[in-house]
C-alpha cells in the first residue's frame, strides 16, 4: 500500500515562512495589518484565510498568494497535466 504524502496546510506554510524570517506573530500582524489573533488562528488551522487576508499576508512574507495556497505539489504526468 502506497504511503500518502503529508498534507501541508496554509497554516503550516504561513508559520514556516514567518519563522524563516524570524518574525513573531505580533510582528507579522503589524507588518501586514492583521490582528495577532488572526495570525494565530490561521497558523493553528482554526480558521480560514479570507482573500483579503491573503492579499495582506503574501507580500508581508515576500511570497505570492498562489504559493501560500498551493498546499501540496501537483503530481504531473508525462504530458504535464495534473493527475
């Protein structure tokens, strides 16, 4: 039986990007204009990120919305189409 790859959530990706930049949740919240409670909820997968929040978070973390929401790599076929 094949093992499933671990699922990486938006919260996981958000926390990883934040800690790589050595930012606290409060510092990120100030940088992007969101409340620290929102950052905490997102990182702990206790809430869903709105598009407006993603528009603030992505540039504050030096990334794109696409990279934040791409929660797992897409498997590619030989023709380059997603499985």
